[in-house]
C-alpha cells in the first residue's frame, strides 16, 4: 500500500464510494460519516462517471470489480479520475489484492490499495481532512433497475399554444425523476441510461408514465413526447407506445413523437419499420431542436414529420438578432416546402410571440405561455 500524506483540510469534502455490493457501500458511508464530509455512494461505474463529471469530488474509494469477476472497471476508473479530477485522492479496494494488482493501481495513480475486509480506521487516515463544521450528508445514487421499478418517474407538461389566438394546442411531456439527487436532472438521467445501454428501457418507462398521467387531459389536446433517436428502433419502445395508449384510452392520433437532434439517427431498415408501424397506428412525428447538434433534415422526406420545432437556442428573442432571424425565416420556408407546422420554443416575451406570428409560425412554447407543471 502506498499512502501519501493526506491533503490539507477542506471547507467541504466530497467522498465518492463505488461498490456493487450495497451493504459494503452503505456500511462504509455510515462508518465514515462526519462533519464537513459529503458522501455519495454509487453501485456501478456508469453512475460514478457521471458523479465525477458534475461534482467536486475530493476523495474516491472504489472497488476494483464492479460487474463480474473478470472485469477490472476500478482500474479503468482510476485512469479517468486522473484525467477529470487529478487532485482527488483514490483508494482502491479488492477482495483479492496481488502484487500485480497493487503495482498496476499505483502505476495508474491510486494513492492506496486496501484488501477487503479492512477496518475503517485504516481507511480514514488516507482521506483528505474535512475542515468545515457543516453537518454531514449522504446520497445513495439509485441503479437503473431501481429507477425503473419505482414510481418516481413522473413527467411534467408544458403548454404549446396557437400564436394566432392563444388557444391551447397541446402539451409536451418532459421526463422527470422525482427523487433528490443527480438524476433529478433529466440530462444526467438519460446520460446514465445511454452509458448503461438502456435508453430503450428508460424511454419505454417514460412513455408509460406519460400516458398514465395524461389520461385526464381533454381529447382535443395533442400529446407531444420526446423519443431518443437510439430508442426509435427498439421494439420495446414501440410496444410501450402501443400498449400504454391502449391502457390509458389515448388514441395514437393525438400523439406526436418528438425526435431530438441531440444524437445522430442510425439509418437502417428496422428504424424505418418502427416509424412506419407507429405512423400506421396514427402517431405523428416532430423534429425537435432543429438546427442544434445533429441534423435530421436529410431524413425529412422519409420520416415526414408533422412538426418542426425550432430550438430555444434560436427562438428566444430571435427578433432582436439578425442572424437568428434569418435562421428562423429559413426554417419557416423549409417547413412550408415539406408541409410541416412550426413550433418555436423559448418564447419568453410578447415581442417574440408577435414576431413569430408575423413570420407565419403557427405555434409557440415557452415561459410566456406557462412553465412545465404536473398533470391536473
């Protein structure tokens, strides 16, 4: 074991514990709890990677094997830690410490290697010293299975209105995980699912939750739901749309699936079969965040979206910026060419709504018309 002197005391220490055994992770967290120390417990590499990227982690205690006897993710994680948080102290744990493992861990930058089981009294001196007198805190990061098995995936809905008369045209379902922690942020939740290669399962669960919550909406309201491009060709997602609509009594003619441009669409036969099947059942499509990141516009003829949604990146106060005004005008012309309706996002001021209406844009979405709220 190589045990360098602990770093100077911190105002607040953030300790990340990573172990696939929940009893070990929680046991260590309880034993190490003290003033000035914030403890976050993860049970897989993917959630730990997300925490490392968004939290000011000062200390990491990680098992070497996180998903089976033949994978050494802990070693890989050390390499990532050195890149993302090089000042953090790293303690590796293993039930079978060998000279080779210890040498490799130290080569990658571990400050110490501990053999399980060990006394907490051995670990404590290896960590940085918290100097803040603030009360301790502990966060147990849920696994994807726990997220999907619970009842905390409940969407909020934001209105989409007609710019001509202010009438409510529809609502967009926005996925929300209603538990305090990192995955209360939708971007981190879907990042976690993507790292776990479980976007399809998460999308299916969000669709089911949306349909349950939307049963109370009037039949005249159009229901917009986001679908990750990677999930479009997942038969589980397609079946979730069909079965959830049937159970909730929502006709698929009311449903618009928004394909976000945050990831490239992989074009293959299965994808278009799913799209054609859903369209045959009455569902329609929208291209979301048009002009941001990956563009799906080359597929506009094949997918035939009913709506193009202009991202708030271009929509908010576009009338005050000549460049964004030109972009919006060009998108309006494109939509007309392909018989798509336009929804402009990020409308926060009446001046934006007026300018959009004058340009021929049919629908608007943004804080001017209402924030995302729970279903009634």
